[in-house]
C-alpha cells in the first residue's frame, strides 16, 4: 500500500519508470553504457527527444541534374545573354542613325525619308528602354546627351515629342538617370516645350518627362521651383487640350499633396530657398493675369 501511495503522487502526465528487468540485468546497463540518453520522464522530455532525433537526420543527397535539363539551362542562359547583346547592338544602330547630320541640300522626299528613319529609331529606343538595364546602357552610350542637346529642339514636331517621350521612359524611377538628365539641363527645355510649343503632342510628352524628373525626386523639385515650374504647370492646366489639363492637375496634386518633400520634413523649404510651402490657393492666384 505504501508503494501505491508513492506511485499516486507522480504527475499524471509522467511516463512510467523503466522496467525492473532493464535496470537489474546486464542488458539494463547497456542503455547507459552505450551512450544513449535516458528515456524521457515527462512530456517536455519527450518533445526534446523528438526535436533532437529530427535534427540528427542527415539531409538527403542532391539529385544529379539530368543531361536534358543541363542542356536546357545552358541554352536558356545563352539566349538571355545573346538577347541582351542584340538589344545593345540595336541601340547602337539607332544612335548611329540619330547622330548623322541632316542632309544640307536634300529634296523634300529625301528629307521626309530621313525624318521617318530618325522617328523610327526613337520609337525603337523607347521600346528597348522600357527595360531599366537597356536604359542604363543607353545613357552609357551618350544617348541622353544626343537627345537633350539636339532632338528636344529639333525642327519636326515628330522628333521633339519622341525625344521627350524617350527621356521620360529612361528617367522614371531611376535616380542615376534622373540626375544625369537634370545635369544636362533638360528640365529647362522641357518646361519651355510645355509652355510654348505649338504642337499638343509635344506638350503632352514634355509634361510626361517633367513628371518623371520631379516626382519624389528632390533635386528635380529644386530645379522645378527655381525655374518657376508651378507657373508653367498652372498655365498648362488652362489650355484647351483635355489630356494636358488632366495630367497637369494630377502632377500638381502630387507635388502639393502628402507625397511632396515639404510633407516629409519641415526643414525642406529653407534648404530650397523658400520660406513656406506653396498652397493650392497661392498657385491659383496668378491665373486671372494669365
């Protein structure tokens, strides 16, 4: 009865002790002599034993790659590198076309063919530079210098708006390209196109490029302010072109909304030379004079 009383005092979840046969015979000493851990006495010990046993299982050896899969992987990698090289060559060919001087004494038909070839080169570059790697390669090939220095102020409107579109495509969401474009003085020319160009398509694409240079880009916003960009933007909102109105209003809302840098920090405006952030009412004040 005494033994029964002592047995009933154990925890209800405790496992029973090892059998007497195992502890008294020669086989009972083999468990301790072999280096194996003692059997668990409760649930916590059982859990620890399960974790230890699971961690000691060796990882299965990796399956060898089949020859068919290895060949497919090599062909896929070769095609990827070959495609990148081909796109770089296409950009070089386009830049060669754009770098050629305009024929000085060409007839009307020859000038039209030359313009069509240049427009095709700009369109192909815009498609290729949707890829950020290609956009970076385009800038390394001095393509941006050619666009800003020559084609933003080209005679044919088809060349001007395609150049502005290409600048925006390369610049959007890429800080290094944005800084290069701003350093080339492109923002001043784009604002002039937005404000004064007689072609509506040029003005719309110029606004697209401006948006890619100033949205969430502090250096671009500083230039935008110094160049009186808000006045240009408000004049664009008063034009009869619906697309220009909508896009100008959207950009203005972005620049004056919670995404603006003066919403990030109260110290931004003193560094830009302004005392206070502009409000919508102050931007609308000069509209009657315009």
